[in-house]
């Protein structure tokens, strides 16, 4: 199984453990040059394991929805916060902004080399989607984790505005 780390948009709407995010954005390569095309995720078998950092011994929830949209593969699921201490810990890390990304674990079924490195992947078997701290995709980011991530985003915007004013 191949593992790719990619930062994505991730939202934790409440304390129930519900979580959603963009597991793979279409249209841009990751840091090793791989591009997964729309349609490659066809035939996903649900539910999918929600792991922490691709550790098969550290499941923290399940993904109950996975679907392709124009911008990428979106997933929705739940951290098992009422049942697992580890899920509550990971939930707290996501809400605090310490864990900001998602990463897909898959087996490649069909791919072709890309000029300059990497592959264009047109068919794969999705095995799991992990919550990760260090993402592979440089252009993706966490959109929201309720309170903490919104505060971090606001702080970043204020810092950018302040820097422009000082020029």
C-alpha cells in the first residue's frame, strides 16, 4: 500500500466527533509530483477506516461518506469520541489546529509517469483516510475546525494586513 501525505480542508463542526474534509484536491500535484484524476476514486467501499497518521493500530473513527466533486475527494465521518480515549485526544488536536491535514492510503491500479516526475493516477483502491500532522500537498490547508482554526485563520489574515500597512 502506498501512503501520501496531503494537507486538506478539514472541518470539525461540533463536539460530537463529526468531521469532514477534502481528502485529495484535484488539479495540482503533491510534493512528489503525483496527480490523482477525477474518477480515480470510483467504487469506494464504505465505511472507511479513519486512522491517525496511517497507523493501522490507531483507528480513531470511520468515514461514512466519500464522494468526488469538482475540487476533489470529500469525506465525512465521525471520530469515536464517546467510545475511545484516543479519538477524544485526536479530536482535541484537530480543534486546536495541531492536526490540520488528511492523507489517503491507497493501492494504485492504473497510473502513467508524468514529465518532470510523479505519476498521473487514473484508478486506485482507497484503503483508508488518515488525520495527519505533516501534509504532503503544499497548496491545501485546513478550512475550519470550529473555534480554534477560525481563530488561527483570522490571526493570519490580520498579520498579512498589518504587514501591508507597514510597507
